[in-house]
């Protein structure tokens, strides 16, 4: 769970969907450095322990313009292993966003983004492990047009496109010639949402269409084009003390290229935040949906996941947290099922207003049915986080 937040925010907003956030007078800078020990550096059934360092940083700033706001965000991340250097990763991203009111009841938002990553991985060849590295570029553009229809009702249209350019994979010590192992993809998204807000309660109806075009690579191809269509109803409530409850239910259809696969399934999502006495906070979420981005399948996976987290504020400086998760991922074409569960525990000490010390433990257990492979990992780290 180190790479995922236990709380997945509900997509419903309790305010107007196009409402702009307050503009800070100065840039916001965050940075963190963490020292980890993992029992499974290769993330495979071949467990190999190692130490690694993880560094993150970000900068965000906003400028007020006439009838709108311009925002700039920059993020970077790098990991370096002491021994298993083939697993080193690095990534950087930049986002430019502009929001402008076109009238008393119309707002336009546009965004451009770019992300570069260089991911290290391993290729098992019998008893040997060969390191490899793949560069990836992602170019994105998005626009939203929001209408305030009055009476607490808002209508938002969305159009987004992302092009993923994957470079040739290079192998450790040039033992193999560079080769293209992953295809390029273009992800086009259309969406519309009608939201009605009344006091602390909001209801919505949302429809989305995701069209993924995949370049042909390999025989059989390692990736397939698809269309994903979703229609769902949503509801959310937010209390004065910060507690909230949200739920969504609908239908989701996935259609593969050349009708290699087609299915319609019910999709759902539910989550809650409950503020309790004595500084205790409970959070939880569950969902079921088609997963078309993070999937080992040539087409997609069906993902079901549940998470729950508890946090306890001990005085003004110390926060304790723990959480558990369980998930089931079904590869649609490979017919593999990946079962996983895990837990974490952490302590955060706010040494000053701008600096925190973090200690965290993570445990995950994954089993892949078709390959009869079990991957266990225990990760512990100590870190420093700053925000200016």
C-alpha cells in the first residue's frame, strides 16, 4: 500500500464542479527523503532483500488572472537501490492548468501535462536475472466546460487525451540488443456529469467513454485496443465535522478490438470518513471496475478492492495510523487471477510546522493462480518530509 492512498476520494464535489481553489500568495514546495529496507527488491517470487533511498519533490504555484486562475505544478521522484541497481526508477512531471469564467454561470478549464519516467525491471531467464530499463513519455491535454444551471445544479462536460510513447528497452551490460517490448497507446476520454447539490447532500449522474488505441506489437499482440463505457448514479454526504459518505453504482461495458472480448458488468464504489472522539478517524473504501491502465493482461482486468484505515492524533505532534487492504484482479484474456492482501502501520511526528519525521512498515502478499507464483514483501522505512 506504499504506492496507493488508502482513501480514494469520491468523484462527487460538494460544491460546483468547476469551482476554483483559493490562490496561495507564494509557491508551495514539498520534499521528502526516505530510507527503505525491503525483503523483495525484485517484486517477484525470487525474494532478494536490499536497502534503497527514495526522494520526492514538488512545486506548485498559482496566479490570479482576469476572471480566472493559472496553475503550474512540477513533481519529481527517484529511487536508488544499494545492491539491486537494475530496479532504480526515476520520474518527473509538469502540469499547466488554466481556469477562466466565461460568464456568470459558465467556466472553462484547460490543462496540459507531460511526464517522463525511466523504470528499471528484471527479466528472469532460468536461474538468472537480467536487468532492463525502459523510458516512457506521456503527453496529456484536458478541457472541461462547466455550467451552473441554478438551484444547486451543475453540468460539466469533459474531453481528455493522453499519448503514451514507450522507448526501446535496454538490457543490462548490453547482453541483448535494445528492443521495443511495450506498444505506444493513445487514451481518449469523453465525459459528462450532472450534479444536484442540496445542503450537505449531492446527487449526480455521470457517463464516460474511454477509447484506447494500441499500436500493434508482436504476434500475438502484447496489447489490444479497446473501448470502455460507464454510466452510473452517485450520491455523497459531508458533515460539518469532516465526516463524509459516498456511493456510486452503475454499469460498465468493455469491448476489445475485433470483438475479441465484450462484456457488461455492474460497477460500484463506496467510501466513508468518520471523525470520532479523542482524535480518532476512520476511513474506508471499496470498488469494483474494469482496470485498463495498471494491468498485465493484453486487454484489461476486472479489479475488486476493499480498504480500511484508522488514524489517531496523539496530542499536537504525533499521529499514528494503520490500515489493511484486500483485492482480487482477474485478467480477462490470460485467465489469471491475482489475489492480494496487506497491511501497514506508521507514525508521523511533526517536529516543526514545516518538517515531519515518518516511520512506516508495509506488508503485502500476492498470489498469481495461472503461474502458481506467490510474491511476499515487507518494507520498512524512516523518512523526513518538508513543506514550505
